[in-house]
C-alpha cells in the first residue's frame, strides 16, 4: 500500500468527497510549476494518431474531473495523453444540491449527481484560449451538455459549440448523464440527429464525438453508431455512468446512503466492455472509439485497446489511484 492509498483510506474518506476533489484540483494547479514537463518519447507507450490528432499516449482523463479547465497543464504533467474538460453548459450553473458525490470504496466506485455544475461556456472558453497560448502539453477535448433550464436543446448546444469549438482539439456532445432531467432522451436518433447537425455546423472541421451511456440497450447502441456514421462524426465515447446498482460489493446501507445518480468505477467494466465490442462490430474501423468506465490498471486499458478502443479514459481509477497512477498505468500498459 503506497502513501497515497494510506492517505486516501485514513484521511480522505473522512472528508466529503466533493471537498476532497476540490482540494485535489487546487493542489494540482499549485503544483503544476514544479511538476516535470512532458518529454517527447519519455512515456513507455507509443503515441496514437486519431482524428487527425497526435496523442502522446492512449490514456486520457474523462470529463467530470476538470469541469472548468483549471488543471489541464498539471494533468498533462502527471502523464495523461489527453484531458477532456467539462461537462460545460452554455450558461453557468451551480448543479444539484450538496452532498452530490459519494464514494463506495468496497467497489472502488463513485456515485455522483453533480448536475453539470460549471462556470459556463464563456468562462471556460477564455481559459482554453489562454491555455492554448501557453501550451497545454496535451490534447484537450471539450465535453458539452445541455443547460438544466434550456427550453431549446439544439440552440443551447449550439451556443456552447460556438464558444468552445475554436479552442478545443475535439468536442464531445454529452447526451448521457443521468443527472440532468430529460438529457438521456436526446440519445434517441430523432432528437440526436438535429442536435449533432447543429454542433457540427458550429465546430466545422474540429473532430466531433458523441458520448453515450452504458444503459443503452443493443438496439440503441446500434442506432447511435449508425447515426454517427451517417452524420460523419469522428468517434464515440463509451460509456458514461450507469444508474444500475447490480452486483455491488458495498453494503446495501452504503449504496442506499449514496442515493440516486451515476455510478462510475470498477462496476462498469462489464457494461463498458460490452458496449465497446458492439460498437466496434458495428462501425469497423470507420470511427474512433474512446472507451471509459472501470479502467483502473494497465491490464484493463490493454483489454479495451485489444477489444477495439482507439483511446481510453479514466476518472474514478485516477481518484482512487492518486497522482502517480497515470504513469503506473502506462508502465503496466507497456508491459502487457
């Protein structure tokens, strides 16, 4: 057991999860100037070419960790080959009432009902513009979602795409969080088609992906895959959190205390693998597939890449693993 795991088990778990996360992001920002800058060819894993971009390695940070683009340079220096910021909405919003982030350590899982709390597209766009001038040190994606109060989803996404697209290496349309009422309804092809067309119109040649949930049935996955191909999208991010609570190791009382929201971490391994396999069988090599959900080791990252993922992402594994986790995973990945 390393020092971070001891700290996490005996100190961090006694502090509310969202406060621990906030402290972690703040500490990362403060430490960025003294962290070693990424060196070309220094990582043990080969670079990946995808969507016209060069990723120094296939391991990225999933959306949700750095919602407001505050820690991108620090995350790059920890070893991540990409950082997906957000989810960002057109207007600032506080998200759902606290507490809204919970740990299930027995499952190495988190439950969140954050509700897209973020500073809004204009603020994040300004940060990304400044970051681009200074150099991010990694590929930067932007994940955009619907504002909770938006009456016109297409117009809402269009605003965010217009503000953020010029500063992003790629853009992801998030229609899969369980924490914004009605959002998952947008995964239906009839609703998704005009939304994706509007975002594509705003971002132009910037690579565009859609993020889907582990809770889609097989027919739903196929429909989104077919639509992505028809609309000329560059890829699919799979998967977001799940509302399912099956086969957990945690005590039922702990699961009940965490309440509603999206479950992330190790319990998503099976569902995420299944969606990835179905997507790759459906789209062949025509789309970039980014696999996320339960990746907490180099072995699991390798399993996803071997199953057809172009890139992988993590959030919960990083939270449980600490700042040394990205490079440890890359070393493990290189050894598999």
